[in-house]
C-alpha cells in the first residue's frame, strides 16, 4: 500500500504566542479567553490581508503561513500595531500582548499541518522575541531587509535546542522611514543601467496601492502595474525590473528613493487606485530615485471598461517622458493589451494574485480562476500562458519524483504551443517551451526558444536564467555566467533567487572560479539554508581552494540535513558531457 503523500514548498512561517496568558487566566479566565479570541481574529484578518493564513492553533499560540517573506513581516507589524492600539484603552495589568518569530524555508505540507526544521525555528525565534515584538531569522532578513520601513537589530547567533544549525536572529522595530542600515546597502546594480556600465537606466513599476486598502480591489492595482511592466518590457532600449521583485514593495512607508536603491532602478513608478462602483481613479507618479525628484504625475478617471486604454496611456506617457524620440506609433503597438474581455482580465488577475501567495491552497484556487477564464475563451493567449505556467510550476515542484511531473510538462508544451499560434510575439510561451526542453534533457533545443523569448523581451529575467542553465548543461559555463548575473540584476528580490544563484555557483565551479563559486553558493544558502545543491557546490569549492576544515564542516551539515545524500543525486543532472558531473563530484569528494 502506498504511503502518505507529502508536498514540500518554500514558505515563511510566523509563530505567535500570547505573553502572560496563564497570569491573566488566573485573574479572570472568561475575560482572558474572550480577549484572546478577539486578538486571534485581529491576527487572522491581518494575515489574510497579506496573503497568509493561520494554522496550528494550540492553547495560547498559533502559526501562520505566507508565500512572500515581506508579506509575512508586514502582517506581523500590522497585527502588533493593532494590538498595541487596542491595549492603550486597557489597564496595564489586564493587557494581552503577543510576540512573534518569523522564518523562511522549506516546509512539508500534509493537509492543514506543516512540518520541518524551518517551522520549529520560527517557534524558537518567537520565544526570544520581546513582548509585543517580532524577531526574524537571517534567512527572512535577507528577503525583507530593503523592502519594509523597519529597523533591524542584530541579536547575534542563537543556538536552539533540537535545531541543527545556529541561527542568526534580528529584532524588528517599526520606523517612520527605511532604516539607515538599509539605506547604506549597495544597490544590486547601477542606477544608470542594468549592467552597471553606463547607458539606458532601469525602471521599476511598484504595485498600485488601493485607497482605502481593500483586498477585493488590491489585485486590480497589482494587475495594472503588471500590464504596464509587460508593455515597458517590449521597449528594447529600456531595462525593466522583473515583476517578481517589484511586486514585493507593498509597504506604503517605503519611499520611491529607497525602493529604487534596493531594486537598482533609477526610475520608479508608483500610484494609487480608488474604485467607486464601475469607475476607477488612478494617480500615477514617476520619480527619479537618484535625485528623489518627481518627474511626472497624472490622474486618470475612467470607467472600468476603459481600463485597457488607460494602461496604454500610462505606459506610453512614461516612455515618452523618458525618451522623447520614441515613435508614438511604436508606443501604441507596444502597449496594446490583447484582452478579449474585462471579465477574463479579472479572472486571470485573481488567479495571479493567488499564485503570488504561493501556498498550496492559493495555488489550487489560482487554477480554478485560470480554468474559468479558459472556459470563457480557450483561444486567449494570456490565459493559455497562465495555464502553461501553472503546470510548469507543479512539474518543477515534483521534478525527479513521481511520473506526474512528466505529464505536467506535456501540458506546458501543449498550452505554450497553442499560445504561440494565437500570438507569436509573446515571450512567455517561448520561455516555457525552453524550460520544458531543459527539464526533458534537451538544452540545445531549449536555446532556440529562449533566444526568441529574449529577442521579444530583453528584460525577461526568467528566460535569462533558463538560458544560463541551458548553456551550463551544454558545458559552456563562460556563456552561462553573464546570463545568471543578468537575471539576478533584473530580479534581485525574486523569492526563488536562491535557485538562480545556485546555478551561477555551478557555472563558476565548471569555469574553475572556485572562490567565486563558494561565495555565490553562500549567498544562495543565505536565502535557502536547506538547498542541497548550493551546499554541495560550496563544499567542493571550499575543498578546491584548500579550505578543507570549512569544507568538512559544510559536509557535516549536508549529511545532517539529508542522511541519505549520495553523489548519485549529482550524476542525475543532465549535463551533455558527463565528465562535468564527475568534475563537480570529484571536487566534493575532496572534502572527505
């Protein structure tokens, strides 16, 4: 009989505990329980507003799961602020405060339960958090340090009972502006060009904030921003920060200057959205982050049915403002959104909104929205793209496991080819066909699709990273490295950045840059400490640079995380030249 089936996913966990609950129960148990239930509802609402959900409630504690680390942090700060405000009207001895610990990592999902060291780490961090405060792990800190108006105090390395590795912890304090520590962090690349060598500047479009903040309209603001990014990405001379990174900046207290510095974009587009019945009021601003000056702003009042025209106007005016010589006919073509109906647009945007939350439940809901849009119009290229992406996502999560991932890859190919029949100038299906070839062991064929994707959209970070993987598998590490570096610059805050950095470390190993590979692998592990491939590569790189003591220590961690690890796992990687597998394995074995 088959055993229980588990799913692994990257998630951010908040562990929440009521401080002094037993003392309050001794004073008045009924009032204490009533207050706890009220505060639990506040916490649940705040978590839901930021894409999370509560689970694991037990006594006076609870946990919440999020897909995006920055959303988890904002939710924790939000519910702590609301509880603090509530406590101001209560005598000090009767106040109920909460403390929270936040950690990002891999969790095992089964039904409504979550397991794994990364869940336990969140609970241990909560135990050292101050009353009414938040403590986060270093892994979470790397994801959120530049994206929220908060101060982070380094608490040093903490050793917790039954936790394998020491954990560096940070106490979080809400600030009125982005902290000085974050202001001093070097931008991932120049304000003036994505490759840092001078030339055209990069631009980032942040999600439009709904006023008042309403989850039912928030997805519209995010959707408008995504469509503007899609249009700007087709302007070949203008580097555009990937949506996966720019959508992380949802904290209203973060200034355009701070967001631009963190993203490496000189120009930053921000805006607000107000919805009244069937009308939209959108205010959009374009700022120069290097000077903190507003360049352009405009208000748009439109019926919902005129939204697509409005998106084209916004995008065209941004391009015209930055480059007066851009031909207006070309602008109109670039920003023409091929949507067949407003209803389909809304269904797809709701699906994308759920996909961004990255929980299993939200992913399933996203498929329901995409299938509903497909039923309305099975020939919409955008809907076909979303279905291709959804099945690619599931195949990637299950890659190398049961045979279902191969069936999902076949669906990726099917939907992508249909999308290209409808719109051959869409970069996404070309990229999905390329990654399907890579996962099927055909890197040379993948290059054809990925080259076409980047011809259409030079700012497509996902396609750049995939092309780097294809070259790496073909043994051309020298051509792969700049592609991984370019993807990292165009999407510096992608939740799955650790994977791109792992691929970069692999290419550096194959190119003989062992010191660079060790440093890059460490960057990957700072975002995902349990990522076995980065740890494996770091061990080999340390051994090759004669840092054998460090290499053996890293090897002990790898084996403690996965006692069954064997180099056969690396032999499975589909390099065309199998001597490359041997090169990586021999470096690793040098640590023994």
